[in-house]
């Protein structure tokens, strides 16, 4: 939940050990921008550590104490975990764990070691994210019907041994040891170590904004901010619900859409495309997705771009992935109209243009599909293809940061809910809800990712063109 005071608690937790010589800790955020953002880790630490005679070093994001030190760091990419090879970190914290991959978390667990006498420990904060690996990891503490934490399990300790991607849980250390003895027996025999040392303890503690009296006293309007969010966001951030709100009007079936991120089926064809939702300086993001067949293999998200950046990003991605100009599709409405002058042969996508004719599978005749416009046609067809399991989002793309709050995967799942069917018009044409209504659901933002995603369908509808050779 939002406003609980999670970051403050994360910073307070190691205080009891700061007097121990040699003690140290690292608290991670996904990006360095998140650490320095207003009200983030660094700002909040300034309200605590000076009272403990801590000396701040803002250039390195560190606090030095008489006998110990704490550092703030980022793990933007999975490869960054290798920067911590050989480290011994008694205290490790993750601020907003759902932003990190499971691999990041468990690799850092191997660095959670201590020679200072303090038993190593890890702590993490999170907001509800139904699609994250964290939701499955803490599933025992969450009512799977309602999505709310189970009160009688709040704070209960369980025990865990991890075998690759398999989590072996138990209510006691002995239960876990018995379940995992096939894995432990050779290790115990070779090391002569008590098997209990292989067992980790885990607990989940829920929180409520109503317990944070200080926040409500200082900023009583914050509750109204949460109350004004769309139904799904409000359910997660205000009520602490870990379940997803699903509507029968969703263009994208929730399980199928989520399945794009774990799809084992290869959607790569060897033919590459780029789709770009163009935006210049303003509230919208400029999003470019690189496709190999129906698999998204690369992405660039640019905030407040200018015209030169728009062209540079398109050209850079085209050169990197060897995509010819006529396999680049860009949003031609509004500011995107200038692209063709710089990337000749790129394909303009006109959202409001009429739906195009397609070949009937049975008769072979060209028929006009009954959609309100081209954008609607591509969204519906995209939703159908996702439902058939023909799209895939690569792990690399899914784990990139969209902004300082969400990964690309999280942003996709966030925007998905705003793409909904609308009532058919007087002519019976199929429609989707308008952009203004979508923006209400997305707290004022446009569905920039989904618009770039939807445009991939245009290459299946547009007349087949001669492909430029490289």
C-alpha cells in the first residue's frame, strides 16, 4: 500500500546494528534516479541518520557512522548484480521489490554474509503488484480469493529452501529439511554443517495508510489522491489488494496478456520491424519497440523528446537491428508527421483513417471489417492475436525501466486495463473507448506503450511492400 511509511522503516531497521564495528548495509533501488528523487531514499534518510551522528556523502550516496556505514545503490540491469561479486553485506534492503527481478533478489542473497558478529538479514518493501514474482512468493500470506492479506498470518514466519526456480516451503525448519533432503543430503555430508543453516526464514507484514498518523496529519489530502485513482490502482494502493480487477470489456484478455511475458513459444520470424508512438516535449512518452516477428526484442522510452531525438532514436534502433525504412511504422497524427522527411519510406500510421479491407479466409474475397477506424481495427486484431498466444515480450524488454516507478512489464499491465471495448455506434461499427477516457484510467497519462504495441498489426494489414536490402 502507498503511504504506509515503508521506506522509513527500511532505513530504521539497520539502526540497531550501526554501533557494531565492521557492520555495513546496502539498500537498493532499481535506478539511481529513484534514490535521489524527492521523498525517496536519500531525502528520507536525511530525516534519520543525522540524529545518529551519521556523515552523509551525497556524491557516493553513502552514510558513514563511527563503526559502520550504509550505502544506497541501484540495480538497473541484471548484469549489474555482477558488480557485487565477492561482497559481504550483513544488511541488504530492497525498496520496492516488485521492480527487481527474482534473479536480482536471490543473487544478492548470496552476498548477504557477515563477519562482524551480526547475523545477516534482508528486508524489502513493496506495493501490491499482482503480476510480479513477489505476488507468488508471498502467496501464502495473501487470500487468493479476495487478494487481501490474511490477518492471522500477518507477520507469521515460514521457512524456505530454494532449489533453482523451485521454492520449498514449510511451517518449521524440520519440515523444510525433510522436503528438501534430496538436495541437502550431499551438502550436509560434505560440509558436516547442521542442515538448519541451509534454511531461510521469511515473513510478510502488511501495512495500512491509516496507521501512518504522521502522514495523515501533515498531508490529509493524500487519501483523496489515492481515492481518485482508477479502480485497480485504488484497490492496490489504498486497500492493499493483490488481485487484478478484470473487466469483460477488456480488449486484452488478462491471462493471455500476462502470458506474453512467460511465453515459451518462439514468436521470432527473422523479419524485423519498428513501431513508434511519437511524442515531443510534454506529458507523453516517446516509445519505440523493435520486433522480430511478433516478439518485442528491444525498446526505447524517451521522456520529453525533441525532434532530433525522435529521429536519432529511430535511426539508432534501425541500424542496431538492421531494420529497413519501410518496416518502420510511426504514429502520423499530430507531431509525428515530420518523420517521413527524415526517414524516407517509413510507414505513417493514421489512427483515424478508415479500417482497411482484408482477405476473407473462406472466399478469398476482400472484405471491409466493421471497425470505427484503423486504430480500433488494429487494437481488436492485436487483442485477438494476444489471445491466441502469438505475441511475446522478451525478458530484456520486460525488465527495462519505463520510468522511475514502473518496469516496462508493469507499465504494460497498467495500460492494458485502459484498452476497452466501447458501445457500437449507430452503424454497428466496433469501437474502443476514447483517449480521454483512457487517460482518466491512467491518471492523466496516455497509453503510449499500448499504442506502439498495437501498431505492430499494421504490417499484417498493409499491402505487402518490397523490402529494402541491406
